[in-house]
């Protein structure tokens, strides 16, 4: 869209605000206190058009050390920085601290602007320039342009604009395809309009009337109006400074540092895994459980540090660490952050977020450290695969994994497609996935469980599907459960017999004695078609032992006998005949009484009543007063 964001940085009273006015014609000091004291306290914003036609927004940040957290909020999401240094003073403490912060935030482009050049002679300017070049060696500004200006006289401003245009020519377009994300840096109200928030849109697009969510409060809001560069627009794009008029929320409900994002696109966290770098010039070292101030986006949060691969972190060193935050926030993988010492307030380091939704780790856990190394190296496919492996028991979809690891849904979807192709993952019809390790791990447990079951229950054809589901997959049901059973069937692990599951290759084998007993029982029930003997009478008359009683369960399981009640069983042929006779009668006569069905089967009430109640239970029939009709 050709939009860029420029940030200023530098010591108090080095002329940042005056420089912005010289570039844009806009006064960014807006508070009475700022005008009275002649310093910038809050963030100021201006905009202008570059010679190459690009639109640029400028964020004016405070230089005073007391307002460093406001400065940090201002440089969130910038493309280029103007490091402002007054010619009459040179590099000062806040110049250095701002430079350290910019380095920690991985800002790559910048211009050094030497202001107030009308107050000193050329020889002094040369000495100051030499000192500046020495001080920025080894930083991202080492080879940056150094422009001398006088904001009051306007000299050097055109040259500065030319350099800004040149340096921003190859800045890549922002990612407008991602779910939107905007760290809020200002919240205020306007009479007649309500709540206004401002910030830099770092990802995605925003449209009027769009429903969004504010994190970490998880407040649902709607966009009433959008302004970019002081003009109302229907849509704003990543890389633009925006002001949004929101409905559904009060000013008091929002704070600087909150994130405005797409609904349900982020997850709140209080534990993050990071790569932590301590500045070479830091006066502090970090030990386990050191209390720090954590700056991410436009937010400041107190935290404790858990060092994972070192006992202490000294100036100039890096390590993997876990930050335990004292309040919730929402962040993503790859986001940069800055840390300052709790007290006294000093900027001491920063780093990159590797896991935005971490769990608590102990120190020196080799598996955790190796995983963080992989994340640090930026192998996103490996990060996604590990997340899928970790969360497979939840049967995650693309959005779930995207939120957990803080990577885009597009990246996750592309990786999942490859995983399915390479048989690393299995996809189900509802859009959920599992890693093959999950399949294989459960496969081992299933085989072990069924082997033991078949050994103890030689006459049972298998285990009910419901028992398998509740034992191994109790968080899923219905079609998804059937699909995972199908995976094991296709892998030649299971066979599925209706509602029963068994190991592939398992068959019930009757001993000679059991086969004879089975035949006797079957013949007895066949001969007494609709007047079968009670089960207890069969057991007593045939002297069936407790052990041999399993043969009856077997006959029920393989559908030779059908159990109607605890003591009444029918042979399957008799049961099916009774069912067909009932259906045919009702199709002709619409209704039937117990007595009519008794006569139809030529049997007694003792059998007909439980049989009709069974048909009611399986929804073949429905009782209306003393009659039955077909269930519709």
C-alpha cells in the first residue's frame, strides 16, 4: 500500500518535535504540560508524503528517561528510525539507551539526524560527527546516513526527506493477509463519538463495522469509524497509523498496551519462552528469579526470569529463558521485546519470543532447551510439527495450532498439507488433525489392551466401541471416533464388527465341549420358537457351570440369541420372524394390542409384554394407551 512508519529517538531537548514540525508542518506536542515544559511526555503523531509518493507517518517519542516506557510504545511497529542528536551536546545517556532499545527491537533501518547545527561552527560539527560514527560502530546505524539540519532555518530538511525516500524504497509490503493485530498506544474519548484508540496496524486489515476483540480483556468491540493520516477511510492496511472509533467499550475498559485483534485469533498468556540477550554495556547481570520490566508492543508488565541454560546471564551474553509475567498479555512467535531492570530503571536487554503460550519449565531441561534452539533457528515447519505432536490428543484444527504457537493460519495450513502428503499427520473430515506419533502411541496401547482382553475373554468377539472410546478417546465421539477407528482398520490393526472392535486376526474358537453345548442350547431355543425357556431354567436343566455360562454371552454377541430381558432370550430367527410379523400386521392394520400380538405369535403374555417393550425401546413401535403403532 506504500505506507511507512517512521519513529524518532534521542535524548531530551535534542529537537525531535521541532524536527518533525520542520518535515511535516505538524506540531506534535499536544498536552499543556508539554508546551509549558518544552518537552515531549506523551506520544505525538504526524504524517507527510515523500518525494517518491509514499505516505509516511511519524511517531514523536519522549526523550526524558522518566518516559522511556512511552518511548517504547512509540517505536512499536516502525520501519525506520530517525536518531536525533543535538550538535551542541552530542550523544547523551538517553541517546545511548534509545539506540540500545532500537537494537533489541531489531530495527534495521535508520538515519542519524544532527540537529541544531545553526548553533555551532563547522569544526565542532565535524568533531561531533566523528564521535557519533565511533559510538554507533557495531550497531544497525553503523553505515547509515548522517544528515546535518537546522529545523529552525529549514536547512538539510530536503536532503533528509531524500534519504528517507531512498531507505524506504525497498521496505517490503506489510502482511495484509494475516489476521489483524494493532498494539494500542493511545486511548481517549471525543464528545459525540465515544472511545478512540490509536496505534500502528502491524498485520492485516481493518474495515468499518468489523467486529474485533481487545486482548487480554477479551472485550468484543465494533469499528464505527477509521481515520488514516487525519482522513476517514473505509479500510486500513498493515503499515498504517490508524485512529479507530470503537463501539461497545468504554475508555476506562482499555489501556495502552492492549492488543486489538481479530475475534478469537489470540490466546492470553502469563508464561513465555524467549531468547534473552543482555546488553554489552549493561551494568547488571540477570540471575534466576530476577524481577524485570517486560516491554512488548506498547505494553509494560512486571515479570520474573527463569534462566533455562545458565545459572546467571552476564553483559553481552544470551540464553534461553522463561518469563513469568505478573499479568496477562497476548503475543506471537517471533515478536521482539525489551527488558529493563526493576529498580533502578535501566534498559538492560531484550530478545525474541519463541513460545507465546509456554508451560512452566525447570532449569537445565535438555529437551526444552533443544526445542527452544530449533525455534530460535526459525524452522517454522518443525515448530508446527512439534505443536501438532504435542496437542494431538485434543484433535486440533489449523486455528488452534496457529493460536497456540503464534504463527499464521496460512503457514500452519501449508505445513499440515505437507504433513498429510508425507504421512506425518492424519486429517479428519471435520478439519482436525493428529500426528502419526499419536496414532502409533495409541496403537501400542490398543494392541496391549485387546490382547489382554481376548486372552481373558476367549468367547467374546471383541470389545464394544464405546468402551474403546471412553478408555482411549474420551474427548471425541460420533463420526470423528468412527474415522479414527477406520485408521486402525486400514493399518491392519483392528477389525470392526458392527459395534464391536477386535484385533485383526482374532477369531473365537470353541472347544469340542463348548461346541456341543452351543448346539444343544441353540436347538432348544429354535424348537421353542416364541415360547423359549427362561435362561435360569436352561442353566439348571443343562447343568451349565459358571465358566461355561460364557457360551451364552458368546451366542448373544454373535447374534445367535437375542436378549430381550435378563431371563428371556429368543433365537435370532424367531426374533426376526416376530419383528417381521409385527411390522406386516401394523402396515395393514395401523395398530395392535398385546392380546392381538399374543395370538399372532401363538404364545403367552409372559413373552409378548417384554418383547413389545423391547420394540418400544429400539423405536420400532410406540405405545399409545394400550395399543402399539409403528414409530415414525
